[in-house]
């Protein structure tokens, strides 16, 4: 009995010394390395075909699988001291299994998705950090799911399965990655916005396309029925996005004896429809004038717009003028400009 106790005591001492000597574990090709404590790597579990008997057989590290919506930090003693997790779990990495939602402990960058997440905690409290996806991996989701993210972070990028495009969050809104562009328009020839003193202060509208234009015998209004009229200047949207800026320039062709304001407006019609309505937020005053002189130039540019473009719908750019008084004059000239869509 005494010998048994003696052997147990010696084993305990040996284990304690081993813990001191091998505070870091280094096992390379199944061989324990005695100088592991002096290595920068705390664990070397590399292997080779000599020990695996196959070139295809390797070893990987399986991270703890955690549902961060249910996970809470557990510890004993007073945490934050040098001997008891002084960083308060800063840098802790897990494989999250939750498909949505927020972490139960600490804040969450964006919305949880399956994959590797790490805890970024530079605070002085356990729950003062933020769970962040490793590498900010791209998630696939519909437009509806994307818009339901309550706290997207700047630079967050998703694959939009509704429109098959990449979206990234710029701190204000979701924009298309690499899919945006500028749509330029120009009347080509001269447009003529007719005014009639018996029909109010608004002129007839002129539709402007891509180097061509037409004058329509219809005044600007809340709803424009172009059935049977020339709606061929409308263009179809191949993907959804946002109108973020508009620019327009107008050069008057002849002198006119009235004052007013020239406007440019983007109209929208549902797919297959010829009923166009003005898009809120994409109506810009190109310029105001007291009288019209030949060669007079009007120009304006507005950015920071956030008007939605829907894939499949039709869009048309029109110009019209609002006179300061009733008149039978015409407003003739050349128009052009551009739309920025992201």
C-alpha cells in the first residue's frame, strides 16, 4: 500500500513538472518537442505521410460549434486580472451555427450567419465587445431579408439573390457593387415645350432619349397616360438599384418674352404599362429665368438622391416648363444630362 501511494505521489510530481516545462505543446509528426515553450507557436500538430501512410490524409483543427444567440460567457473568480483572462475574451473565435439574429452576449456586427466569428473586446467589461464575422464573408439573401437587417455596418456586402447582384452598405443605404453606372440622355434635335394661356402655367412635356426626342401634346401631371402616344423613349431597367444623382443642361434656341422655371423629371411605368407617374425625389429644377434669350444656358446637378429603380419597369426622362404668367409662347432649345444609378 505504501509503495502504491509512493508511485502515485511521484506521478503527480512528474505531471506538475511537465505542466511547467511544457506550458506550450508542440507535437510535430507525433514527436514531442522538448523546447516547445520557447516556440512562437503554442501548438504544432503538423504531420506527414510517414506517419499517416497516405499523402491525402491530413489533420485539421475543428473549432467549437456555438449558437451565438444562446451563448453567454462563463468564468470563475474576478476576470480581467493577469492570471484570469486579462483581455476579457478579446479574440475568442468560434464557429457560429445560428442562421440569423443577434448574439446573446456582447454586441453583433450586422446579423449572425453560419461561419467563423471572433469577439472583438477592447472594453473593460465582459459583454462590452462585439462579435464580428471572420473575413466579413459574403452572405446570400433576398432583398427583403437584406432590408430587414436593422444595424448593417459600413462595408457589409451581401449577394442579392433577388437581382443576382452584389450589394454593399455605404453607411446610408445599400448600393450595387460594380453594377451601377451613368445613363446619359440628349435631345439631339431641338425640343419645343408649348405653353397655352387657356390651359394653365405648365407646358406640354418633351421626352428626351439617347440622342433623340419628341414633343408630346400632353401637359405635366400626376399621371401621364401615353397609350397610343410615343412611349418609345422609355427605357427598361435590367436590374434594380437606386437613382443617386441627376444632372441636366438646357440651351435656349430663340428669344421668348416670359419668365419661369425649367424642370427635368424621371417617370416610371410598371412593366407592360403605358401609364407613367412622376418618381418622387427625381424632379429637379434645371434653372429659373426672368426672360429667355437665345443661347441662354440653364444647368443644375443634384446628388444624394435615394429613388428606387425596379427591374422590369420602364422609365422616361421628360422636360417641361412652368411659366410665371399665362402665355402662348414656346420654350425651344436643346436638352441633355445624366442619371447616376447604383
